[in-house]
C-alpha cells in the first residue's frame, strides 16, 4: 500500500510537465508582470528592447567550403541578436568575411573582413579587447598541449544588439575552407511586438596610406539614427612627426536640414587619453594594441563606444579623421531607421576657392575692402589662377556633399592642423529659371562676408562656434555668382573651418 502511494505522488508532477498548455503558451504575459515593458541595452543604452522574449541559442559547427556561403544563423520572425561568439582552429582568417542581413534588406547591413568587424585591424597580430561592444581573447597561453592548435584563433565576441522584425541571417564567406564553431545568443519576440525601427549597420574604411589632402572616412550615411561606436587603427609610415599630430576627428551632422558639427581635439584626446596612448581598456574607451618603437615611430588601435553619449543624426552623418601618409583602418557601428533618407539639400555642388590671406585674425582687417578680389571672383568665368598685385593665387576646385564645403585640407603643413588666423574666398554659381526672391542658409564658424553678383549683402559673426544664419537674397534669371569670404580661428569648435550653404 505504501509503495502504491509513493508511485502516485511521483507520477503527478511528471505528467504536469508535459501538458500541452505549458508548451504552447511560452509567450503568455502574466496579468501583472514584475518586469517593465522594455529595458535599455547595457552596451547601447539608447536602444530600448522588449522584455517579453524567449531566450534562444543557436550553435553551429563551421565547415565552410571554398567560395560558398555558410549560414551561422538564419531565422524568421522578430528578435534580437545579443551575443556572437566564434572560434577557429587556424590563425589565417584574412580571406574570411562576415555578412549580416536583417528584414530581407536588398543589401546586407554588414559585409566586411571577419577580423575587421571584430576589431583586429591592419593585419596586426591578434590582441585582447575588453569593451562594451567587443571582447576578444587570443590563444596566447597554451603552447604545450598537442591537442590544442598552437596557432588557434581567439575567441571572438560581439555584444552590440542586432534587432530584427522579419528575420536575420548571419553568414560567413571564405575563399578557402574554414573550420570552427559559433554560438549566437538571441531573443525571440512574440508576433506583433512593438520593436524599435532602428537597425544595426557597420562600415569599414581603409587607406594604405592615407592622404593629408583628403579626410579619412570613418562613417558616412544618410537617414535618422545614431553612432554607437567605432574602432580605428594606424600604422605609422611618416616618421617626420608624432602620429597623434593630425588634429583629430570631425563630425558633420544633418547638413540637409539642421547643420551642426563636432570637431575633435587631437587623436588621443578624442579617445579620452592624454599625451599619447597607453594600453588601458575600459568599457567605453581603450587602446587594445600599441607598438611604441619611439616618439615618431608607433602603431596602434583604439576604440570609442558612445554608450553614455550617443551621437544622434536625423538626416545624415559624415564622420572623418584628418590623415597623414600613414596606414589607416576604421570600423564604425551605428543604428539607422530604414528608408529614413530626407530629400537632398538644394546646394551648389562645386566651388572655386582662393587663398589663404593673412587677414583672418583681426575683425577690422577682415572687413577691409577687397574690391579687386571681389571683382575678379564675381566674373562669369575664372582662370586657373587669380593675380592680385604681385601674387598669383591658385584657384582650387572643391566639391561639396550635403551642403558641406571643407576648407581645412587646402594647405598642408606641420603639424597637420588646419591653417588658422587666415581667410579664404569661396565662389560658386547659383542658377535660376526666373527673377525671384529666395533665402540663403549659411552655416559657418568665425566670420563670413557674403557677396552676390559683386555686391555685399551681409556679414555674419559666428566667432564663438559654428552657427547657421538665414538671409534674404534676390536671384536674377540665369547665373548668379555667390562669393563668401570666411576665416578660421581657434574657438569652441576648435579648427573646424567648414561652410554649409544652401538655397531655400
């Protein structure tokens, strides 16, 4: 009798475990949930993610064939990838690429070399990274175990969230066979979940070497979103000066509708260091690799994640670094809403610039009449050089994008900071189908004098920082010659020296 009672008690809970109601109702919401509806991602706090999810892990034994795509994850529905982990039994991954595509986008949001995506840049030896977004653990210590490949690759970890509403595919592409393993930790959301419209993107740029006459692009995109972080590496080839002396980074934001800027201080300063880099690593900033062979002979890699201070853009972002003749590689990580591009700005795309003139430090000198310069630069056609007194000035042809005209790279010198206390004249043509009134929007820092068809129409004083002003103009039918004199001084926006110009 006692034996029968014991068997009855044991069978009851076992039967309850497999009841269909339990298995089918994994997404049931309690009447009163103890959890909030969303939570902030710890690496990207601006991302608010649903708390009603099923925890999932997808594993893969990687056996990638030469020239064929190998899927690590391929799921339908809504969810968010929270963690990627990879390991390979070989060191050489130079021909391996990673691709990430969500929501059946026509182009993948990520496609780049595998090592670059995980923050190992310029072919440097694998190094440890410990940050909010990336964590890499090289296999340095195991050298005496015959069962562990001595040239095994690191444990590669990625922690920035990758949300999706209709599906996600993460794939590898390789020119040679690859063997390894992967784990993807992700959250599966119920149907109809309210999910952010922002989608993860990543871009890679490389210059071997960079050019002092061209800004090195870190990230460039159009639409609404925010920059979550980036990692950047350099290999010094120009040993005439410290690698840090390039005046830092520049962000040109929302050139279409609300132009504003962020100008860097210097390379190491932009990442929170001082007087160069040391191999410190924190959650948000760090230098995971540095080879210091001397004051003017250094290589390194540094990262910056903008968790507490994300860089928002509502229509566009152009993020660059000043460059020297060194090797550069950068990978940016950002979030953007699909199909959020705004209409293009009505701005002249080609300008002709002459200078510099040594009258950019004093406002009275800047205002002095320059009738001969204005007369020559307001003519319908300009020669390749403009002569003023005994000096011939070269005419520089510059293109713009999204209304931005950059002047900091016209003159190169050491250290590689933009020329200050000087001014330039920039001229373009506005074409009009009729005589009519319009509004000229001009964004600049420091001073600017504006001429239209040879007549001065206004002067703006933005001596403290970059600001935008609007001014009425009268356009005549045909070509109208717009001429702007502007200068560069050290102010709150440092050495930005950029114009943003459009006609509304």
